[in-house]
C-alpha cells in the first residue's frame, strides 16, 4: 500500500526523487501535521506537500481536523481518533488540558463532557471534530504554567497538574463546572492518589496550591480558595498565607450566581458565603 502511494505521488508530482514515507511520521511521533511540516521533514516543494496530503486523504490515511491541520491515521486510526486530549493539544501550541476535563481525568469530578477544555495563550475558535468539541480558553501569559507531560493512551499530552486544574477551574468557573464542582473537587482530593512528574502522592500539594494561587495574581481567586480550603477542612494554618493576597472587599463566590452571595475580605469560615 505504501509503495503504491509513493508511486502515485511521484507520478502526480513528476518528481522521481520524491521518497515520501508514511511510516516515518509515525516513527517520529508526529500524528498531527501541516503541509509545512511535510515540506520540512521530507524536503518537499509546496506543491508536492499538498499533493501528498490529497493522496493520503483519498486513501483515508489522514483526516483534516481544521484548515492546515491533519491527523495521521495510518493503519490504526483508533490510536489518534480515540485520543481527544492529544488532538486538543496538537491543534494549538502551546496549550494544555485543564478545567473540567482535567478535573475529570484526576477523578475529582464525576461530570463527563463531550467538550475538551484547553488552556492556551492565544485565541482560537472552538473546533468540532468527530464526537468532541475542543474549547480553547485564552489565559494571560503569567497564568500559563503548572502543567505536565504525560502519556495518555500511548501519545504525549500536556495536562494541568492537579493543583493547577483546581485553580484554573476556580478562575474560570464557567469552564470548571461551577463553584459546587470545584468545592467537590477540593473535598475529593483529600482521598485521591495523584501520579505526577514528581512522583505518586496522596492528596493535593497544599503548599504548591497556595504558591500557584499567588502566582495567578488574582485577589478574588485567593479569597475564594482560602474560603473553600477552610470549608473542606484543609490547610487551616496555610490559609492564613492567602489572607494578605486576598481581596480587601467582599467578592462573589461564584459570579454566575446571584450577586448577594459573597465571600468577605476574611477567608475564615465566618465570612459571608452560601453555596
């Protein structure tokens, strides 16, 4: 099959030195590529690269997700098509899976969504492909941190660390499932085991959680986090560290809820708050 494809492409491009090798992309771990990538990897002209893509599409060995982005299906299409996290983070770089999708990955929420939520530094329209939608949430550069590289179904994926998944969700409650889901995530985290780049551990790293919260430079977020940590009976002493980074005035616990539901300037349990 591959030999026939080589011959067809060579014939169509009238270039006898053209030695396109489908398996080389797989060997290099490249399952999402653009015409420019083909030109760079195989030394093709622009016309040859587009002709190669046309032939591969006809033989259903690749699939176009969006303009200029193609997935290598090869002879095992399920490997890529069945990996929405890989597709999500391959379409936009840099980006990492976060919000509700990461919370679900870490079993911190039971909510299952056909939308994959991704943090990115650039604006990108939502992409719908196959059974999933890919929602890209633009973060300010100073908030784009706290992610790790994992192998998800044998493909490399960037995903938020557990602590950052919670903070991203708290910062953008509309993509994290709302304040109740974030609260549940913090509560469930106490009995969860996490495999991270730093090793396996029980529960969230509270020191890292607070360090990351301060790095987010969002006083309202710090106030919400402090309140929720107290509510879920975690980090009583460490919560004091958040007070000087919290808001000086009451903030709404969940901006999507009625405005009278607020967190006071203190992050102690007696603050005005209703879930």
